[in-house]
C-alpha cells in the first residue's frame, strides 16, 4: 500500500536502461515512491489513468502514443496528475505543443541527474519547471520584450486576474481554478478572457513566457489540484 506522505510518481519510457536510470534517481529521494512504469504510450495512459499518480514522468517519443497524445488524454482521465516530460528533444515546437496541452514540466534527459528531482517536487507542489536551456527560448519567442514593456505601461491587471492567469499558466483547468478561488467557472472564464485580451495573448505558450518573466510560476500554498 502506498505511503500517503510520499509523492506518488509513475514513469514512462520505451528504453529500459533509461527507465531504470530514472527510477534509481527518484527512489534515492525518501519522499518519492515510484508506483508504476510503462514502456509504451498506450500502457502508460492505461496504467497512469488507473493509478492517478501525483506526477507522471513521460518520455516524448514512445511507440503507440507519443508524449503529446498521452499528456492530452491524461488531462481528461486524471486531471490532478502533474505531467512532466523528460526528453532529448530541445526543439521549441515540442515545448509549445506540450505547454498547450497542460504539461507542467519539461526536462532534458542530459540534465536529468541534476534537475529531475527538483522538477518533480516543483510540479507536484503546484509550480512549473522548464529546463533552463528551454525557458530562455520560451521567454524570447512567446513574449516580445518591446511588446511587454509597452503594454505593461497601459495594462493593469486586477489581483483576481493575476491569480487566474497564474493558475492557468501552471496548467490548472477552469474548474480547478474556480474551486481554489471559490468562484464560478463562468467568472474564471471571464477573468481569464479579459486579462488575456488586455495583454494581447492568444494561448498558454505566450502566457507561460510572460509568467516566467513575472516570477509567477513557483509553487504556492494555495495552488489547486
């Protein structure tokens, strides 16, 4: 039986050696329990949907279903599970796709030894973690510095709009944000739409870039599941 005091983590990677290496990194942390593992996309989706771990560490390139597809389905079958992609891919297009489907963490495999544990704890705590090599690209491409500078002079976001945007950037659903902030789903949608319009943003990638600049993405005590 799982220890409720530990973070429950599920692993998915189609390379057995890599899977074993990831597992050894995680179980070295006394606060983490690896509750399952899978070597392909369909098995990862089925098992993780049933186990509903706190964090799913997911390879991007897997047979059957790729990481984007698994992540998209997991947001429906187990929305409380935080999604963390561990991959060799540094192409910004992958990061953008994953952020749009609600992934909370993106770590490069070459950084795993140094960053994986930090990333797991960050996303489990309600934050977002982007590999430093990726974060800079997202900020540069998602938010034009001159655009932000000029817009911020004219844009004033209310405290509630900031709260809604921060939780949206992290990847929480409208329903989860409504429960956390004790608002109706309709009110959350209104706050989000109004704030995004003020900032001239059209999607989560732009929002995450902005949130990185503003320092909104650290775990917060009130973060919802």
